[in-house]
């Protein structure tokens, strides 16, 4: 794929630089404690793109640089005065010394490479990170139904979605025992909870997640507060919200139905009281007579309608008879007598 094409694609579908930078601010709380441990905190951003994360790190007192295989992306980052170079993740990591970096990040990268290379990346990151160092791997979340079935495949350079539990297990397997699944970039609940529909279940789960892993080291308790953060929205939560909506609707319907049942029962009781009353029994012959009279009137009306129809037919026949010839008239009169 042409590098310039992919730059335009990112701008269109991933979002503006301002939007991405704003979204990435939430990761600062996971790495800020490193500044307590060291005077200089070194960071490497793999797949740095336009340089949003490098810029944010520099603004917050970190010494950051980035790499990317897309030359157009690196050129954009370099034009902003950022430290960016063309290289691939494994080539860069394998060139570095042990314990030489404090932060390694890869935003929207691991879905672009083979899973065996993802495992190698994690293994090398663990080697290169200093004690208490942080690894952040952000990727699309296939638990979001729209991401897993449609949006992921919008990017033709994507290979396979990676379930969060699998990526978390991989970091743990290679020695980053403290790791945290951080689901992110979901809609605010106020955007869908009021008029929640089935499509909100499909797209309401956090569309991205990160595995944030830490290398063992002294004073790791400085990071406890960050690792206790609420991890986004999962499918069970969004499904429960949808079910709660219908539970509330059912309660409302049940309330209206119960009100009608009570009104019906009250009316039935009133009717039974009336039917059992003395006045109702005394007036029964009159009600029967009225019923018979209504039937007689109905029959008389039907007879009257039939008589009118017959008279009309007779008039039509008589009119037609005036136009008959003498011979036809004789035949008509004979038939009429019969």
C-alpha cells in the first residue's frame, strides 16, 4: 500500500492528530510515577505515525523517540521537530541493550503483524525495559461486535484481531507478570442509555483496548493507583444495560395493565351488584317486553324495505310493458296470469 495513501486513510478513519493526542492523555497516569524513580525517563514509540504520542510525552517531561515503517509518517513527525526514524519494531528492539528503556509503546500496531512477531516483540520488550518499566500495547477490541465484524477489516493492512485475554496472557507468559487490560475509547453512557437500541449493544463495547504491562522492580507500589482504574465497557455490561431498559419497560406495561384490570374488576363488581339488586329483578318483565318490541320493529322495517323493492320492480316492469309490441304484450299478459 502506498505510504501517502495510508497517511490520508489514517486522517480520514482514525481521526485527527488533536483527537488522537487527547485520547492518549489517559495513559500518562500509568507512566508518570517513573519520573519519581528517575531523572530521565526514556521512551520508544513503535509505529509512531504522525507523532502524537511522542509530542505528548515530550510535553510532559519524558525523553521520547519513535520509529515507523511508513516513510511518509516519519517525514511528518520529523517536520514537527520530533525524533522519529524509519525502522521495524523487532529490528529496533533487538539493537537495544538490556534495561535501556523505561517505556515502550505500540498504539494500533500488533494487529498489523503476524502473531509470532507479536510474541517476539513482547519478549524483546521485556528484555529492553528497565525495572518497573512499562509496556503499552493498544489494539482494536474484537469484543466490540462492529469492530470484530466490520471496522477492523476497513484497514487492509490489518491481519487478525487479537482478543484481549490472549494478548494479556502473552505478556504474562514472557515475564511481565503485572499486566492490566484497559478497555478504552468507548462512547459516554449518556450518548446511548436514554434511547438505547440493539445497535448500541453491537457498538457500545469499548472499541479499543490496551494491555498495560510492567516489569518487576522496586517501588512498583507507586503504580498501584493507576493499575486500579476502571477498565472501560465490556459486552456483559452493555448487554445488561440493554436488558435493564426492557425490564423497566415491562414494569411500566405491567403497571398500566394492572390499572386496567383493577378498573375492569371494579366495573364487574358494580354490574354484579346491579344485577343482584331488587330494582333490577322488578323491572325484568319490562326489559323483556322492550326486547320483544325491538325485534318486532326490526321485522316491520325489513318487511317495509322488501315491499319498496317489490313495488319498484313492478313499476319498472310496467314501464317496460308500455314499450312492447301488441303481440309481445299478449304474451306478457298470458305469462303474468300464470
